[in-house]
C-alpha cells in the first residue's frame, strides 16, 4: 500500500509521543503529517485543512480524544466530518473502547504503539470502508461488523445502497480501485 500522498493529523499533548508517531508514519512513507498538542489547536486546523486520517491520543489534560472525536463527528459542515479516526490510548478497558466507538471513532489502538499493528489498522481502514451513519444520536462509521439477519419486521436501512452495489454494471475495474489509493 502506497501511503505517500496520505495526509495525517496527529493530536497528542506529549511532544515525545507526537515525534514517535511522526517517525512511525515516516516509516510507512507518510510524510504529510501535522501535529497538534491540544484539542483546541486541532479544532482550528480541522476547519481549514483536509486530512485522510486523524490519530488522537485518548488521554489529554482538559479534554480527551474521545471528546474531540465527538466534536469532529458533530460538525457535518467541517471538511473532516467523515475522516477516519483512530484513538490511541495506554488504557483501553471495554468501557473506554465503547465510548470511543459511540463517539464515532473508527478504531482504538492500545499504546505503546507497535508499528505493525498501526499499519495493519490503517490498511484495514483503507480496504474496508464502512458506510458512514448519521442519526439523531450517532455520527460515524457503521458499528456493525457482523452480518446477521435483521430481526423480524425491521427494515434494512441500507437497502438502496445494497441494491446499487449489487449492480454489476457499477463495478469498478481494478485500475479504478488502484487509482483510489494513489
């Protein structure tokens, strides 16, 4: 996977963590990174720049990464409303993972970051896009990973999308797919 054209926003209050993440991403050939040391600084940048991926520290003073994720997902007019978000955290109990998911994060990754794990998560996000869902109480990627039958009497909310993707005339060629990833 060629990540040279990928623009990544890193948000972490710890300068050493920012530098470490920048170096890890450079190892993946990502050389377009922007680092912010606070959610406030990130909010300003998020209004003027477009990012392909946002990586946010889960524990920062005054405001955590989950709150910033909720802010990003709560602003549909911002250019990064649907950007993939990875929350990184040194402490990942089930409650925190659920809070990050419910805030609209695509993934949560445990610190210390293993470069191979981070790369596999980035690759997964690039190859397995999930439908973006906007409801009265949730904005973010579809939280369902399993494809179980719907309960009786409940209509499929993605019926139109499923019908479109089932049409073989709409299928992309391999060249079109490769062009999406630079």
